[in-house]
């Protein structure tokens, strides 16, 4: 693709035809492609392979890290429910007692009235 882009001027001048411009094989054979010496080509391939190997290692590290992050949330929640995230205060009441107290407070609280509110006296439709 890049070779054809570089030879665009030559290929454009080589085209024949009025409705559909065509480049015939003899003109295409005259197109000269600039290529680096074979030693430089080998060096380019070596460097590209090195970068691909680095990318593979990086991708593997990412996959490992992603797996650890995915496992972190459930493990963190489990520790939280077991009370292992922070040191526990021995003076704190047990969770069961707290839940009983909350239920009693809720039972004693007046029930909120549900339904439509009465329209204000000054409101008209």
C-alpha cells in the first residue's frame, strides 16, 4: 500500500483510458520500489519481533492483573461481612443486637401515610 502511495504520481501518469483509467502491466512493471538493503530488512524484522514479544508479555501481565482485580471485590466484600477490614472495638454491640434494636425502633415509629396528597385550596385545574 505504501509503495503504491509513494508511486502515485508515476501510476497516475501511466493510466490510460477516458471513462475508466486503467494501468496496464507493462507500466506497472516499470514501477520501481525503494527497499532497504537486506541487512536492514533483517534488522527491521528483528526489532518488530522484539516489540511483538514485549506486547505479548504486557498482554499476559494485563490479563493476570485484570483477573486479580475481578477477584478483589468479592474478597473485599467477604472480609467486610466477616468484620476483618478494621480492628473491632470490643465495646461495640454485636450485629444481631443492633438489628434487633433497629427493628424495634422501626416498629415504634409512626407509619407514614401513603396515597395522594390533598390538593391545596387555592389550586385550580
